[in-house]
């Protein structure tokens, strides 16, 4: 294994005891565990961690019970899954991105329940508001995606990331989760970032298409009925509109993580779709122009994600409100429509920005829920 991977890879099993000990010395980690596992004293947690010898064991004994509790508290009827076939190859699971933490957590839970190993997960280092957070994610099958780099550093770091992903899939024989773009699409207009696809292919020795085929890419479509961070995203839209130089602080990311973890999501669905290798062959037969191939692969992944959304009443009401139509008026009963409108009013009341522009903020909230339906309709 490339020694340079040590800076980004998940911790090895023999590194776990030292990582556990470091976390237990962090007051913020201890407070988090007391909130998530109130039935355990810290002494009991420490005793449990001393008997855990692998990341898989950690997930089975500690992480899975925590996620099950969160699932019961924050979803309506649990997380549902479709398309998870028994012969699914190890590869890259590319998804749209709704929540900083829970997207990856729930996909790992879905695979675990389906009898598969949980994937290794790409986590941006912009989320490491404190050093202990990096330790926490790296004990839990996460590798680090370095962000905010100087332009001269990007080629080297992207190549290392690409090499690690290829190594994880072809040598470690594990799957990898990574979002289709850097950061969340705050307006829910999910589009695959072409630079992500180029990064995937960097480490291969063949053509662009062959390098992607080696990684067995499977798009996964994530549908949340409610996004608990929607009001935070709307606030950020106004802050950026009013001040083009506005930048979120590390504290803002912590607030988003906490809100996403603890906030109510309603129904949540993960739609796994087949590996795209056959489609990649078709793209290669259509054009040998690399730029056209990159664009075609991005569009293919987008169609898979858009076409497999679950559409909820809130999406239909938001679509008609945002676009000024009555297209779905007969599909949503009046009481359900009023419930949705009341929800938007409640979320607007949560927004704390200087001189709130409520018309603008409401349209941004509507747009977040209208865009998935707009993109779904475009695939029909």
C-alpha cells in the first residue's frame, strides 16, 4: 500500500485502540456519546471500546444501534431501499447529497442490513471543525477528501485520492461512497460534477472510459421527504446574495451537522441502480472525444439519480407554488396541501438573517422541493 495513503485512509485495526483513547479524552466527544447513547456511562463505553478490534465490529456494536435510534426518531417508518441486488459488484456508489452526515450513515446502514459490507466513505476535511472529528470518522471506515487547496496542490492531492479509491476497490475489495459533487446542491438541483469523474479516472492506465469501468460505478438516488437543514440553506442563499464574499464558518458547518443528524426527515428512500459499465461502452462507441465522454457520463449519472427519486406530496405542492401551475392540484388533497404550506411557514420563522427577505426566502425553500420533481419529470 502506498505510504502516502496514511494521510487520508481509514485507520487500520491496530490503530483503533490509540484512536479510541484519544477520543475519550475529548470533552466534546464524550458529550456527544452521552447524548447518543444515554443508556451507557462513559466507563461502560470505554469498556466496550476496549473489546472492539475492527471498524466492522465498531459499526455493528456501536454505530448501528445509534443509527437505528436516530432512524426511529427522525424518519417516518424508517429508511426504505430499492434495487439492492445480491450480485452487486464492489465499486463506487455515487449519490446526490442532501445531508452532511446522514446521507453516508443511512447508506451504510442500508448495505449492512442487506447483508453487504458497509462502504468506505469520502468525507471532506472542511467538516473537521475540531481535530477529534477527523479521528472519529477515520475509525469508522472514512477516508479524507482534502478541500480548500491552493491550485498548485490540487493535481497531486486529486491523484492521491484517485489512487486510494482505486486501491480500495480493486485491492481491498470494498465499495466506496462519494457524493456526485463537492458540497451539497443547496437548491436540490442535483448535477454530477465533471471534475469528480475526471478525478476517478486519473489513477487508471487505460482510456477514460476503461478507467471508469474498472471502478464499477453505481448511481444511488437519495430522497428525503423533509430536509431539516432547508431553512439553513435558504438563509445561506440570502446571505450570499446580500454579500457575495460571504463564507460559512466552521461553526456553521457544526450547526448544519447537528441539525441534519437530529432533525426530522419524514420518509427517506435509497434507490440503488445497476452498474453503468454497459452504458459506458455505449458512450465509447458514440464518441472518442474525451470532453464529450465526460459530459455524457455526468448526464447518465444524473438521469439515473433523477429518474429514481421518490416524489412526495411536498414536492408536488412546491412545484405548483414555485412554477405557478396547477399541474398536481388534483393529486394532493386540500388538507395535505395545507400541511405543506404550514410547514414552509414554520421553516421561514426559523430563519435568522439581518433584514430577512421573506419573499426571496420562501421561493428558495419552494425551489429546494420543486427541483427534484422538475428533474424527475425531465427523465420521463
